């Protein structure tokens, strides 16, 4: 394959067009979208394995936030600010990514395979033997700064649950005094990197678990909610997060609560790694 490799006088690699194959295609704040209601069992005798056993919450549920790109081939998204990826949908060449536990303050940087479809000059472009563009200097390249593994969970409480999905960090109860919204809590742990530098993060795969925390809105001693994992960048580091999953089931109760919160059904045989980039040289907004 034809390529261009540039090194310093010391031999340190600057870039290799065989490896730089992703470039920035869009950056913007997430857009607020539809709300997904949580699901409640119709009654104690209902079969929890049947979809017909559930009804939608009468409260507003969990709002989704999104970013979408056209001419998409194989895009990936890095975010600055909270967010747990809930999935994506595609229509023709348009792809949208959906996040929960996020807000319109969350910034998203979308990268895709480089392509020869951007106007401008001067430029440097390389192509493989099939004529496919492999590098385009008009696109800011994806440069992975680090891959950081999520911390393992904490110890167990008296009910056999983990007191937290990550050792360190803490629970953040969100929107728990607004009657028209379902209660939210996030568990966040921070990983420090270079001070004064803004980072964006992408979690290539994630886990789910069941989260328990006190519900000060309804007066129940706990709520049990399905939660999903995410990772996001911030100034001076990145954070791992568990937040309520979109359209999750919820159970309210008066027992089985300890401390400020806990989780169970958390896979621990492997831990995901967050990919990290610096945003310093990435334009924002960009499309």
C-alpha cells in the first residue's frame, strides 16, 4: 500500500498515512431529543420476563441527547461532559448517536474514515491501490492520547452488593426534587491527566448493572434502576460514569437499602478502556 511516513531527525514518528485513517467530520453540542419513559411492573404477580407485564412511568422518564452526521461510513464519537451512549440509528448515510445522563452542555467530536469529499486547499491526500482515500490533510486527524482502563468496583455491603461500581468516586443525585421527572443518580469517578488540558473520551464498549439509591422524591427508601456505563472527558482528565439506562425498568421499595447507594449484576471479568484525545487542536464547532 502506498503511504507517507514522516519522522523527526531523532527518528520519532510524526505521522504514518497507513495508520492515520480517521479524521474529524463534526463537532457540536449534543441536542436534546425525545424522552424515554421508564417501565414498571403492572403488579407483584406479573411475569417480569414478559414485555406485556410492564407499563410506562407516569413521569417524564429520561431525556435522550444526540448528535448526527451525514455521509457516514464508520463514525465514532468522543465527548466532553457527561453522557452514556444508548445506541445509534442509521437512515441511508445519516447516523445519529443517542446519549442518556447528558445535557446540551456536553460537547461531541465525531470522527470517521477519511475521505476525499472536503473542499479547500492546499492539501495532501494519499490513496490505496483501490483508489480509496486513506489520508486527507484537510481533516484534523484522530490522535489517541491514551487508553485508560475503568477502575474495578468497591467492596460489598451487607446485602452482597458493591457499594459502588468503581473504587473511588461517589454518587451524584440529580433532579430528585422535581415531581414530573423520574429520579436520577449518577456514579462518577475521575481520572486525572495533565492539568489545564481539555480531553474528550470514547468508551468502545460498555457494561450495565442494577443501581440502588435512596429516593427522596417519593419517600421510598430505595429505587432499583437499570444503569449503563459511559466515559467522558473534561478539563484536566476524564471520568467514568454509570447512569440510568434509557427506557429502563424501575422498582421502588422500602427495604434492602444501605449507605448512599449500591450496585449489583455488574460484570467484572473484564473492564472497558476509554480512548482519550486532546481537544486543543480540534475545531469547535465544526461541520
